[in-house]
C-alpha cells in the first residue's frame, strides 16, 4: 500500500511462537515491523507477560491464548493461528475485545490428505507391524489380513477442505467414497453423500475423521459408534484429539472388532518435543501413531506462513477481515486522500445513528462507510476527509458502546 499508517510501522511489534515458517517473517519484514520469533510455545502465565506490548501475535496449535492472556494484551490488534484449528484461542473473548483471529484453512489440506492415503495403505498392509518387526531383527512375511485398497469403501466424516481432497485422491486409487457432513456439501467426483454418521460407520472399510472441535464433535466416536463399524474395519483420526474416546478405541482394537487404527491427534498433547508421552493405544497391533504431523510438511508450513501473515498484514494495513474466524467480514478498497477510522462496538440499536450524528455535527465528509455485524459486535469502517478525522475518532471512541476505535491512516 502507498498510504501511511497513523501508527509508524516500525513500531508495530510482532511475536511469533512455535517455530512459525520463515515465509511469515519475510512477509512481516517487508512491512518493516519489529519481529521476535521463538521456536517454542509459552505457558499462559509467561505468554501473558510477553504480549502486553505486542500488536500482532502468531501461534500454532500448542500455545493456549486464554481470556486472561487477552485481557492483559492491551495493545494487541490481531492474532494469527498458523494452522487450521483455532480452539487453542478464546475466540469469543477476542471478539468482545475487538481482536480478529485468523487461521489457515486451506494451506495444509494436501499434506493431511496425502498422509491419510499413506496410512490407509499402511493399515491395509500392516506396514507398521512389519517395519517394527524387521527393525527388531524378525523376518515375518505374511499375506493373511493384508489387502489392496482398490474397491474398498472409504467413509469420510467431515467433508470440508481436507475431506474433499482426500475423497478425490482415494477415488483416483480405486476406492469408493462415502461421506457425511452436518451441512450440505457438493460431492467431488463420484463421492457419495450418506444420510447419517451411522450409515458411514456401517458401510465403510476405512473411516477417516475430519471434523472441527466443537461441543457436538467431542467424543462423537465412542464405544457405541465403534461397535457400529464393520467387523475388521479401520479408524483414522487426524482432526482433533477429543473427537475419539481413546480407551474405547483401544478396547475395540484389542477385541479384534477393528483391524487397525491410525491416530495423529490426542486429547492431551505435550507442549514440547520430548520423552514420556503415553496413550492406551501404544503397543497394540496394526496401530499407526504419529505426533500431530498431519500438516507438518515443508510445503504446508511455508504456505501457512504466507497465508496467515498476509491476512494479518491486510488487517493492520487496511482493516480487512475477510478470513477472520471470529469477526464481521469487511474487505474495503483504499480511497486515496482520506483518513480511515476503524470502530468496533457493541451490537446494540442506535450505534450507527450516534456515530453518524458525530460525523454530521463536525461537518465531516464521508467518502465511504462500511458496517458489518455479528451477534455481539459491529465493525465499522469510515473513510473521511482528513481535516476533521482526529476529532471524529476521539468522539466515536468516547461513546459508551465503543470497544475499540483507531485511525488507520
């Protein structure tokens, strides 16, 4: 952008945690922001201290951004989750504080889908067991219980970006794809929509889970659901650790009802790499366990770094909230020769009337005005003539309904 922000860019502080890709640093560096990048996550208490004077915070999946952390982050403008999930952030409280949260819903879909295909083949051929045996010096060449995946039914639960791409790849390998999603989705290729979760569980040879973490998906696959799955079928979970009841899955594997499982996410995961991780699934035959690496490829992390950093930069530079997960959506053009005021306010009747009265009383000329709302807040953008913008901003900020008001440029 050719415009100048009212707050100098070289004073905007960015804190990036958990080894976020250098591609994000490259985006921020071109903006002349102050950047601090750490390879590890921070505990909430330490994070609360570090973010007090930070304007942009970037995290991945391990950092927990609680309401207490956000309450102390007085200068925080925006927050980026450099991953798909945002359940590690109190997005509702961030919304009430006027802080948009961005994520990367598209960038690692191919990496996760490819891992699922690899694990489907791995389970069908018992590759984890055979590899472990040969590493231990044991030669055990068997065909019993090993299958081709061609002609088998893949059931996809959650037909979003990852689920759809997985369906395309599986179909290309000769699988028949059945999917279920709580919202209507356009099938890809010859993928077939099921009428219920139970239908998928009953018909699929492989069930792959790709749902978000919500109250509705918490422990959605328990003992009863596992019992509905076909004898000798397989379960794969690369969505969220709370979706599957792990002890029930372990029981289904021990009993032989399930022939195998692949799990990449767990109800509780370590904050750092190291020894000592425990799960009831360890040591069970034909079970592939990975440490939440579904999107951990160099290509995915580079794409995520760019995607989220660009979203954060667009918000700081122009007020754009197009891909925010917890905020009204605005994508405004730039009007040269104006000052841009951004206002977040409580979504109650009469706010726009009060703001327009201020503008009218000060005889300000509005060149553009955009308002978007959700159930809790309104997000207003106004481009005004430059001579009165500071006074207008102060008057709007003083309204009882205002949460956050600033002149962008």
